[in-house]
């Protein structure tokens, strides 16, 4: 296996970073390859500065651990270049240690000066924290292979990790199917998938057919889906003072609809970041948006707010919190251009706003009704 005609003959690659994770590598290649342990002397693996992925740096006293994969075809290499190329990585031939010998292999290095070097990057830590999510996101990345430039796909990497984590949660914790149809493999056939728009959110189009209730298959139909990641909402509640904390902010959805009042009253809310649980996201968002450190979290429901057109799945909570008068603050993240005003009000005042229609978003209405039902229990527990 030679390197004299790269791109025309099968070659050998050494992977030191995230592509060491075999499920991710399989998603990129479209097949599960065979791999052997290997190392590259005189180099260390460090975080690309400000990122969660690694870069390879010369370092005389170190050796980068990794794997070597033989038989990388021209098509395999094109897929690898697409996945890595968006981050300005390109392969360079190096001598790597395999067993007791040395072999030539291609190794991805970042473009000189593109990424600064951070602390040492450890594969085991990354694999435990983000490995499964990154592999799921790689499926979405490679679905765009041949249709979009690598840099455009890489620019949405965080959003695609959020989407990958959402897919993992959806598959790991399916909801009951006692009354409704219990789906089985083959119930939905996808003939084509397209992504006509992608930025902070994405729109995907599917040509698909689905199992009908008479047992047959529907004709192939076109369906568009607005893709967003899983998110949380949390309503802070002080059972001693019988108060809640609401937030108020401008919302582009009502504005675009033509609503003359596009500032909405809401519960604290935000996306679940890759590597986070819903509980952790709720606590983080409460600090960011309201400056509150929550006590006990009480799950309200997990649900699709608009399943006909959106992938978004919400986890709603009521959280016990201390809400004195001074808890009413301004909040939000400057980097996200958030401008948030807090309101600490009595429970009865919140329910009056639900009744009048001034509270007009579904997660807060749902949570308020849950709290109305559970409020006596929470107040009794707080006074015990």
C-alpha cells in the first residue's frame, strides 16, 4: 500500500482526536473500519483554543496516542476531508509507530495559525462527555456531504451537537404507546432528505411514506420540519411567600406574526447544551436569566409544543427558590443579545394573568396549571 498516487490508491490514516471514537468514524465513513493502536512521536494533543475538539502540536518529549486505519479509499478520503475540512484541517504524511515498527500514514493537522493551543486534550474524557453526542451529530453532518460546503456545515457545529444530543434523548427514553400505534422499524420510509435553510435553526424537507392505520403505506409525501434542539423551562416558586418569578423579553415570533405586543411573560427557558442534562440546563438558565440558584426541581411534563412542524421537545419544571423583593432583577447573556426583565409576583397574580390572556405562551400556562394543582402540597412541605 503506497503513497505515491494519493487520491488514486487506498491509503492509511492515523487518527489522534475525535475520529478515534469508532462510532463517529463509522458515521463519517459510512462503514465500520478495522483499526489498530498507534502513536505519533514528537507531538501532543491539545484543545484547539476556545473549542471542545483537539489539535496536534509538535512537542519533542510527548507522543500522541491514536489508531491507524488501513484501506482508506478515495471515497473514504473525500468523506473524511469533508468532515475535517470545515475546521481547516488537512492531511499530511507522517511516520507513525505501529507495534514495533513504523509505517507512513496521513495525519490531519490544522492550518498553521488557525487554532491556538489550550490545555492537553484527553480522549477518554471527551469520549465519556461528548462521544455519543458527536457520533449522532456526525450522522447529520454526513447527510449533507456532497450538497453543502464543509465550512458552512462546520459553522453550525454547536447546533448540530445540540440536535445530536436531542436525538439520543429521544431514543433512550421513548414515551409510552398504550393507546396509540407502537411504531416498529419500517413504518416510515424516507425517499429523500434536504436542508434548504440552516442557521441558528434549520429547516429540513423529507419525501417520505408512513404506515397507514389500514396496514398499508401512504403515498410518498413532502413534509417540512423546523429543527430545534431540546430545551427546558423552569418556573421558580417560593412556597413560603407564595410567589413566582417570571421573565419578560422581546420575542421575534409574535413580532413576525403581527402581534402589537411582542414582549412576552415567560418562565425561565433555554436550550439543553451538549453534555448537559435537563436538570443541569434548568439550573444554568436560572442563573443566566434570573440570577437565581434553585433548590428542588419538580418535573411538570416533557412534551412537543408543536409536533406538526417542529422537532423541539420541552422539559418543564417548577423549582423551589427563595424570592424576596430584591430577587426581581434584570438578566440575560450579553453575547446572545438577551435583554430580560424579571418580575416577582404572587401566585394569584400570575393566575389572573393566565386568565386575562396576558400570559400567552404554552409552557408557562401548562406550568402554572400544574402549580395550581400541586401548590398545597409544596406549601405544606415548606412549612413542615
